[in-house]
C-alpha cells in the first residue's frame, strides 16, 4: 500500500468519487482499502474504454479495449484499455457497489486538449 493511501485509513464514507484512476494497480489498492468503509464507489472512467469507439449507439454492454500485457502502466499508449482495467479492479474490490462514468473530454481552463 502506498504512502499516499495512509490518509484514507481508519475512516468511513457514504460514497467515494474517484476522478483520477489511470493505473489498475493503484485503483485496486485504493478500492480494496476503502471497500470495508464505503457504501458506494463512483469511478470516472472514459469513453476511450470502448474497443470500437467509432461505432454508433454504444452503451455499457459494448466491448471494451484490452491490452496484452495487463501489468503495463503505459497510460499514454494504452489509456482506454487501462481505464477499462481500472473499472474492473474497482468492481472486483467492491462488487455491486461501483458506478462507472464514461465521459468524453472533461476540460477546464488551461487544458491543452
């Protein structure tokens, strides 16, 4: 468990909104730590999780991107597949208590995208 997660220990919440999960290992660690102490976990994922993003009418049942090496942490190269693995990591830690949000671009002032 990383030093950054120590601040979460010994506390309880009604809900968590994870807005910054990019690497499944880290999402898994935080979700597992929080699982006994939270009722609901919202994971802000990405529309990039979809395997065929150009297909019209996608919904949550559409296939998601995959990566051969599931241990990779190369977010720049495998962004969508890693976000999909993050969703799966959260769900494994908190079965039935995860809501995945899959937005398009979320931008603000000074965002380079």
